[in-house]
């Protein structure tokens, strides 16, 4: 076991995090997986014994610290941490809802901050390895009926860029993961057509290739869609708004 590399993935009970855990486990990494639903993490362990459950609610600061301590005590050396937890509530986003906005921020933004807080000193001393944060192309610009989600991802993307500057000096790679639409329980809630939607396994392959590279900041996919979203980001607001409004009319949203 000592020879195997170790990765910690949060948000690994379903969707992208789960597919990524299976990908790394299949090629022989030790994978510590976290999320709230312990039974789903146990199922992953039954599927592949390289996967080890460490149940966690990322909104709990102390639990984040103690879970990472447990992982470190067990495996000694952690190579990569991927923070993949996230929630979206498209129904609540159609109208301003302060409670939901706070909840989404609490998980998507502060949940990741709590996770980073738990590993910060370790990577400061280690001076190698990688911290990777799953944001979204939804963080590029404000999208209709997704204000809380877009804002949480936009904050996450900016924070990750800032963290890159700091950790580079300590020889720790920071990477940002910006997926387009991936079919998961999260996107199953959407009631509109999702262009170029891909499978969680596709996402896992893309993320794996990006993570094992020696360098690079943003891992984004599928490329045709994400480059288009990058193009929308540089448009003046007036053109961007017209373009999105036209699209919404077309799908009657
Ligand atoms: N699917 C897409 O199209 C897409 C696109 C761009 C970005 N993303 C991002 O990719 C990440 C994964 O999303 P997904 O699509 O794979 O959705 P998903 O299947 O719903 O996965 C979300 C994961 O987050 C975990 N989670 C939620 N709240 C948590 C909490 N308080 N503490 C610990 N874990 C928590 C969930 O596990 P438990 O419920 O068991 O805790 C689950 O494992 C998210 O950050 C999402 O924003 C997704």
C-alpha cells in the first residue's frame, strides 16, 4: 500500500466525484472518498477496495480537519486533493430566495474553504503535490435562473486563481476544474435542454488527464462548449444579454 499514490476526493458519493474515484482506483491509486452519504461511499469500497470511505459534511469545519487528520494518519502521504462537493437547486433559483442563496454559498464556496483549511498546513510543509477545485463554466458569467450557483462558482474560480499564486511559491500545483454539462443527479434537476451534455465517465477521463499532467491551471471540457463559454465571457454585456435572451426565447424558458 505504501507504494501507491493517494488522492482525496470530496463529493465522491455520486456524479463526477464518484466517476473520478473509480477512475483513479482502477489504475491503482489509493482513493480516500468523502461525502455525507456513508452507504454510497461503502458501496464504492465494495466495487473497488482501493477506495476508502471517510464520511464528511463539508459545512462542518472541525469535521473537515478531523477527517483529513484521519486520512493522513492512515495513508501518510497525500498527493492530490480534489474538492468536488457542490449543490444546485434550479427550482429555487427562479425567484430571489435568500435562504437558498446562503445554503448554496455555504456548501459550494465555504464547504470548499473548510476543506482547503484542513489541508493548508500540510501542503505548506509538504511543498509538492496538487490541490484541485471543481468549479464550473457557470462561474464565467451570470446565467438566467442560476444566480446563487453562478455566484458561488465565480467566487470559487477567483479564489482558486488567487490560491495558485500563493501555492506556486511553495511548489504546490493548484488546478481549477471547469466542466460543461455532465449528466449527474445535479443536472437531472434541470428542466431545459443541456447542450453537449457528457457522461460522468467522460468527465473523469478529462479530469484524470489534466491532474496527472506536470503543470497547467484550468481543466475544462467538453472543449467545444467550454471555449464557446469563454468567448461569451469576453463579449460586452449588451451583446451577451441579447444572445442569452434569444436562446431562452428559443427554448421557451
Ligand atoms: N454536472 C454538471 O454538469 C456540472 C458542471 C459543472 C460543475 N459541476 C460541479 O461538479 C461537482 C460535482 O457535481 P455533480 O454534477 O457530480 O453532482 P452530484 O452528483 O450531485 O454530486 C455532488 C456531490 O457533493 C456531495 N455533497 C453535497 N453537499 C455536501 C456536503 N455538505 N458535504 C459533503 N458532501 C456534499 C454529494 O454527496 P452527499 O449528498 O452524499 O453529501 C455528492 O457526492 C459540483 O461541485 C458541481 O457544482 C457539475
